[in-house]
C-alpha cells in the first residue's frame, strides 16, 4: 500500500500538539519531590478536567474500534461492552469511590497492603498489571490498524511511535499530563468521528441503516444465555477494580466529587459509543463491491469478515473523502493516547509504591520512588507494545483485560473494602482458587487448552456455562469462609498465635485500624505498620480521639 504523505503529516502534527500539551501540563510537577502529588496530581483535579479524564478511562482505541468491530461482526445486541463499562463506572461511584477517597489511599493496592501485608499486595499486583497491559495492548493495536489502513504506515511502526509519544509526556508530567491531554483528546474523538458519520451514511454505496436494522446490525443474542450473561457481568464487575479508574477517584478534591465524576463518566461512555455503533452499522449496510476497496485496491469482499478489527478505519478510508478520513484518524489517535498513557501510568504507580517501596525498599526516598515510577513507565509501555504487535483481535484483548480482573481481583477488592474479618489466609486461598479454575477453563485466543470441562461444554464452541462468574463466586466464597474459620480458630485459642505465619494478629483482641472508623485517628506510619501484617507493641501505637 502506498504511503499517504498528507495523512502522515496530519498525524505528525496531531502528535506534536498532544506532546506539547502534555509537556505544558508537566510544568506543574517541575521540582515536585512528593511521589503522591505526581501520582494523583496533588488530589486537586477540578470538575471539568475530572469529567473528561474519567470518561477517557474507558473511551480509548479499544473502545471505539472494538465497538465498531463487534457491531459489524455480531450485531449491537452482542456488543455489551459500552453499556457494561458505563454501568461499571456507575457501580464504582456508588459502592467504592467514596470509601477509597475518604481513606486517603494513593493506589488501588493500598487497602490490600495495609490489611493483608506487602507480599499479598504483590500477588494482587500481578492480575492488575496484566489487565493494564492487555488494555494498553488493545489500544495500541487499534491505532496500528487504523494508521495502516488509512495512510499505509506499517502497523509495527505506528504502534511503537504511538507508545513512545505516550510514554514521553507521561514520564515527565504524571497524572497532570495525562489528565490535561485527556481533555483535548476526548474533544478530538467526539468531533473527529461525528464529522465522518454524515459522509459515511450518505455515501452512494451505503443503504439506509434504519431499513431492516433488526436483522442486519442490531440482531438478537446469538450465543447461549449463560455465555452472554457471563460476558456482561464480566464487563460490569470486572470494570471496577482498576487502578486507572481509582487513580481518578483518588485525585478528586473530595469524596463526593469522586462519586459525581464516576456517574458523569458513565454517561460519557454511553455518549461516546454512539459514533462507533453507527460506523459498525454503516459497514454492514455498505456494498463493498462498489467501493475502492475492490475496484481500486483489488481486495476480496469475502475477506472482509476476517478484517473485522479494521472495520472502523476501513469505513473512514473507503466511505468518506480523504480529508474527512484524516479527522477520523485524529479521533482514533486521540482515543489511543487518552487511555494508553493512563494505563501505563497506573501500572507504574502501583509498582513504584506497592512493590518497590513497600516490599524491597521501605526506606526509599520520595525522589527515588518517582524515578522508579518513571523507569517502570518504560517497562509497562514496552510490554503493552509487544502485546499490541502480537495479538490479532482488538475485541479479544478488550475482553481479556477484564477477565482476570473479574475472576481474581473483584472478589478480593469486595472483601478488603466491605468484609471486616477478611484476612491474608482467606485472600491467598481465594486468589489461588480463582486463578486455577479460570486458567483450567482454557483460553483459545492465548493458546491455553481446556483442563476442566464445565457443564454444557461443547467440543465445537467450548465452554457454554458461565464459568467465569462461577470462578469468581468460588474465589469470593473461599475468601469469606477461610477468613472466618481462621479468625475463629485463632480467637478461640484452638490455634496458638505462633502459627499465625502471616502475622495478622488474629490471636489478640485487636480493633479495626481503618482511618475514620470508631472516631479514631492514627498517624500514617502506625497505620501502615499495623495493617501490613506487623502488630506493634501497644505502647508504640499513637491514638488520639477526635474532639
């Protein structure tokens, strides 16, 4: 395919604009030595910027490209991701945002490390990291396919260049750069796609999308009800325990503001999904044999279903004028940047604070933590880039990034926030149970064979039972049961405190050391030590009562 110079120049100009805005925002962190301020923008994100950056949590390249792909291939009814993720943001705001913000956590892993200890927090980091890497990979893959189709640029070059830009300004500005670039990027997504819609819908080769819409692109559920429910629940609950979401929650000025940002972000997700849905519908109703896809470039229409992941850029390329497609290209580029930088920063912050500082270098200075975070940004960016280059379907990556988070992280997060008696023993066994039974269910897209065939298993279609939800429930039940049993055994003296290998203090009459509980205020040093699994002598605990 011939390289489109005009398109390449347009992309370069757009990247320069985003880079300049990111570096401009980075000035606010110049000379900053407090790692918390870099990670959370000083907990001073305003309402307007907050709404934009919260919406950008899910509205990325995977969101807009994946939605168009799914509508074209399977129909709107079989594309639950936009609605699922919108409900997820609302659920996060209703049940988790206020609690997390009131407790003053810095990352999503903080409640785990405080309650279960640093090592358990390190284990929890693994699925959290994989989720962020899968998500970033889906985003970068979406941009790579778009640039390849519209301007003829190598997919590998496009992915690597995009990752480098996102890493560069995130490196210097932290959440400030991410949040302020999100504002510009979300505006570009909205305007860029809506500019393309009228041209695509009025193209001579496109039929009216309202004619026979139910059978053509809305369709009905084409999978077993159990599988459909499994996927939808995965999106709703698997969309909650993400650092990329809680980083915005924790950066809000108040706990109430964090809830409002979540609700408005949910509405924003629904609104931003409309252009992609329409583009998928246009693709279904187009006579591709009459487009330049066949007449000029010589492609075969029968191969189009195999290129479903490219359907959005194909519509922009072949059903809109060149200058219009550049607007769409800018929209996709903006979508990628708006989420890639967020995911890379999120995983890096968790590593620097909850892994490096709490496990390996408890005495690390704030400046050292900031530099570790910056080094981690390179590492996470490289992993996401490799994933984007080597995995074919954007929508597959989109689902996988929530898979382990749903099965392993959600029950853990639910218990650490709401279950007072949960402990490290229950958490560890629940983690193992969830991970084992999910992997045993197999994952063809990653080449993982099926070890356990759940009810209604089909040799042709694979697992037909909602086994992911079953694995999540098994993990949740394991955490609850084991935590209560172990707590009872120690409290009643059936097990001696010497066998409390995780040092949970279960054999003593302990009180809840969570902040803002029982009108008790503890200094942060004592709080971290107590909840991390180490029980200091009574005389060393500084306790003051609120007046």
